[in-house]
C-alpha cells in the first residue's frame, strides 16, 4: 500500500492586500454609520426631554389643583427657575451629572405657565435647541437654536 500524500494548496491565509481592503471597507462603513448613530442618540434624548416636559406639566396641574395657581412651583416657592415640584433635569431617570437637558419654569402666572427643557452645553445635545411646553398645550422646538421661536417651530417633530 502506498501512503496517500496530502497536497497543500497555495493559499493558507489572507494576504496583506486582502486584509487592507477589509479594514478600508470597515472604516468607510463606520464613517457612514457614526453620524446616523449620533442623530439617533440626539433624537432619543430629545424624546426623553419631551416626555419629562409632559410629566412636569402634569406636576404643574397638580400644583394648581392644590394651590389654585401655578405660582410658587419653582425652587424656594419662586415663580420661575428650577422646578421644586419635579425633577430638575431630563431625562429624569439618569443621574444629575449625566443629564442632557435642564428643566426650567420660565413663567408661572395665575392661569398660565411656560416650561423649557434647555440642552446642557457640555453634552451631545448642545446646540440642539430648547424644547418648550405652554400651558395651553402648544409645543415648540427651537430647532435652529436661534433663541426665538418661528411659526414653523411650533411642534416637537418639525
């Protein structure tokens, strides 16, 4: 009997050129995917801030039911500033140090209020524009971060 000899093929692995092509393709794909990922993160943080603004609005309504006015809902029984009746930041489930938005009562009169979620300047949300909720149910997003709300920005999904 003759022993059978195994013949080796000429290819035992990847060449350096093939490996470089794979690395380049992965780099290009990650370069295209990263901005989309950042946009998704900004959008989800904005959605959490919108939900927290709605919860703060509900807290304002409870405050009015108890005191017959929206006044005094901010810290130290003030009419404006950081809310005393709700979390001071958004998303409220995260620790304060990791916050993306600060919640503020901009105006609290007898029968009306204006709530704002301001992006924290040292985070990814910086430059995303503030979110607003009015006591009459209007919602606004300063999408262009101009500091003024145009008629086209009276929505949260503009």
